C-alpha cells in the first residue's frame, strides 16, 4: 500500500517501477538478487526503486549496484515523492552507495529532463562529483498542447491522406466499417493481444510474448494488475468480428505510457498499427485527461519518429562514491 501511495505522489510517473509491473517481473522474469531499495520518512515512503547487485553489463571494471530494468522495462527513473525530491534523492543515493559492495551505482534509462535526475546530479555536485554518462538516446513523446491545433503539427497532410486511403481499403477488405474499441475490461484481452504478435515475425524469431510461457504469464499478470487499478488501456482496431491491430497503454500520473503494440501481419500493407496510433492520438486529445504520452520506444525504433515531433532524453548513468573509485572503473 505504501508503495502504491508513493507512485500516486511521485514527482515523475514510472509505471515500470510500480508493484503492478515489478512484482510480475520478479516472479516471472526475475534474477536471483533482485530487491527493492526504499527511503522512508515520517512513516511514509519517500523513494523506491527495484535493484540488482553485481551487474557487469556496462563494461566497468567493478560490479555495479543498479536499478533493475528488466527486459520489458521502458523507463528506469526511481519513484520519488514530489514533496521531498531533494532529500529523497539524496538519501536514495546514500543508501545505494551503502548497499553497493564497491561504491558504484547505476541508473539505466533515467529520464534526464526531470526533477529526479536533477536531484541526483545536485547530490553529486554538492561533493564535487559528476555522473558518468554511459549511453543516451532521445525517445519520441507527444504533449497535449502540441495537438491543440490538429494533427498537422505531428503528421503531414499527405501522410494523413495516405493513411485515410489505406483505412478505406482495409474496411473494404474486412467488409465492414473500422472501429476502435477499448478491451481493457476483458479478462481475455491480454491473450487476444498476444495472438497476432505471436503469429508474425516476432513469433518466428522467438521474441513474442507467447514464445516464452514465463513472459506470457508476466504480461497476463501485469494487465490484470493495471486493470484492477483502472489504469489499463488496451485498444483494438478492426471490426466487430476481427481485430487487426492492438495497443496496450499503461496510465500513470499525468502520462500515458505506450507499452506494447501488435498487429495482424496479413494486413500489414494497410499499416493497421500506424492507423491505430493515429486513432490513439485523436482519443488522447479529445477524450483523455493525461497531459503527455511516452512512446516507450527503444533507441533503434523508427515507428514513432515520423509523426511524434517531440523528444525526451533518456540516459544510462554510472555514479561513484568518490573520485578514487571513479578513476578505477
């Protein structure tokens, strides 16, 4: 309960560090030494992040004590109470250094433009240190204000006409008008989502959720948790008889996190996934109260770059307890 309360009060939303994501991941995708680092004060949680010790993935000479970003984790920003960012980030870093065997702490996929990153930098700067940037990339986002004057700001008129033409042809092939439905209340929606994903190239490559029973169990449990909390959005584009694309969103704070997408590859020529993205933008603008959407796209993803004009910097940082350790790694 304290963990969930912290998430609702967090300075920056991150559903991937909430219990509805972390606990299924630990059960089904977990590594032996996954834990939870928590900062408390006044009987409440001020900060927390899932952690794992002895990582050697970042080519450092010493093992890293780091925030745990699992295979499906799209963001690594710790949950920090908005009312206590400065003290919470300071104590979070202190506890992380204390728990680290070698005084080396990692923050993978940290949102660089928010108050949590600023708090961590300020804590280091107070002792004359700076974080080491291991890797960074820019992720596509879109904000409500950008869509205020229509879609021309995010997608060209030519592209809109082309998608409209493909939409009409898809409706002709399916012999019924296209519609978008929210299936988040259906207990079988997660299985419906995984079916087309597993039938395409991801299934052939063995990277679909259904390719691994543990991964499928993780996704089912995650969807059930967010459904129970009223924060799951699982959209389907198609007709009453057949859906051709799906989109799974997680709602957190003032943001929509576009977690996973899937489409029936037998209709790929009609770009059903992109059509659903355009429908999602319209729904976000006209029907939802959230202020921005995070594409959750990986560094090499091109899907959103064509029509999501804004960017959010994401960085992976290594922090050291002192300069001597910094020179060692």
